[in-house]
């Protein structure tokens, strides 16, 4: 029986896979359970023939886990409205598109500023911020920042996208960006992110195809 007081961990190895320990729940893009083990190695080079698990391909392709971004985007911007302030860190956005697709009156593509906190009712803005899988978005009301989510540990393997981590799984050996959530965040599995281990949306531009 597992120790519920012990948080699961995910450790990105240098030039290698993610080592996951103590996780009991992992799901695929269809919401189906993926069997877990007390310790697992998950692919992050994007080339394993046994995705989402590592098969050692990172060695033959000389995968590099080096962070290439200059951290210029790894900062939080505040968008103040009459009743709510939305915070956003572009450097860790996975570009899942939930915000722009679902609430385009607030989250506006090709506009500046791209977030209009007064573009919808406060409850709708809050609900949308909570759907952000990467933790790039958060919000404050009356000067108090809210991060109310407290869920069971889970890794969701997104189709052609990142590993969406939730439930406070501990990321070992890496610091988070300014204002980033530690309850939920996305880590790269296409191998191309410039902000490794975090996803920066590169899977879209490289047309990452997991064929899972």
C-alpha cells in the first residue's frame, strides 16, 4: 500500500527520460487508464517507439535536455479589469487553446493586449482560467490571488502534446517560472521545447505526432 502522505515525483534526467515515482494514476488522451508502476521512465525525446514510455532512443539520437530559451518570456504579466485581474506567463504556455477557443471575448488571438478581463462575466473568466493545463494563467480578486485547485496526483498524456501534470506532483531539480502553478503544469514530451522541461508549445510547430 502506498504512503498517501508522500507526494509522487517526476525527475527529468539530463539528456534522458522523466523518472516518475509513486504515481498511481496516469491517463491517455481518451481518458483511459494507463497502467503504472512504482517507478517509470517516460519518454521526453519524442522518438520512443513505446510512447509514452522510454525505450532508450534518446541515446541514439543524442537528445539534449538543455534549456535554450533566454527566459525573456518567463515572466508574468498582469491584465487588470474592473473586478478581476488575470495573470499570464507566456513562457510556460503550452498553447492548448482552451482559453482562446472557449472564451474568445476575453482571450483574443492577434490582439494587444490579448487578454480583456472585462470581456465576460467574472465567473466565466474564473472557470476558463481553471481550465488552463499549463498553469500559465491565474487570477486575483481584490488583490488576493486564487489557486483553489487541490486534486489527486495525475499525469494526463495529451495527444500529440505534452504531459499535463496535476495534483501537486513534485518536479525534482527544476524551478518554476514567475507566478507558475505547482499544482498543475505541462512538461515537454516532443523533445523540442526551448524551455525544457516545461512545454512551450513547440509540439504544434514541429507537428509532433505520437501515433498512440
